[in-house]
C-alpha cells in the first residue's frame, strides 16, 4: 500500500508541475504574441513615416540605418533638385488628400447635425400639430 501512496503522490506532483509548465508556456506564448504585435505596429509606423518623405526624417532615418548596418552611404546628405521636387510634389499630394478628407468629415458632421436637428424638431412638433396650425 505504501508503494501505491508514494506513486500516487509522485503522479500528483508531476501533474502539478505539468500544469504549471503548461501555464508558463501559455503565458510566454501570449507575451510573444504581444511583442510581435508591438513590433509589427512599430514597423508599420516607421514605414508610414518614411513614406511621407519628410526631408528631415528621411535624412535622419537614412543616417541611422547606414550606421546600424555599417554601410557607407556615399550620397550627399543634401538631396538633389529632382528629389526635392519629387518630395514637394508628394507633400502637396498628401496635403490635398488630407484637405479632402477633412472637408468630407466636416460635411458628414454637418449632415449629422442637420439630421439631429430635424429629428428634434419632429419630436417637438408632431405631424398632428402641423395640421392644426395650418
């Protein structure tokens, strides 16, 4: 009987250790997923920043990447005329897009406000009161 009790206790201890290990693995997987999500977000944000082609940011990022990769960047630090024109055109396009988006949002907000005003007036003056007033 003593052997059975010892074996049962060993099994129970091993079962507890297994459960704790499984919980730890689950926690690590969750942490890994969270870190992976953060890394993906940062990568996307950096890509967006680089795509905006802001002159100062592009130069800074290019310098940083060159330092990190130990690549000798033989290009001048100042962009040439065509690159500046291209960046200015891209900036103008982004500004135009932002202006259009802002106008659309303002129009949508005005429509929502007009709709809310109309609803409140309909609640204040039901149809049967309009017939009595006429």
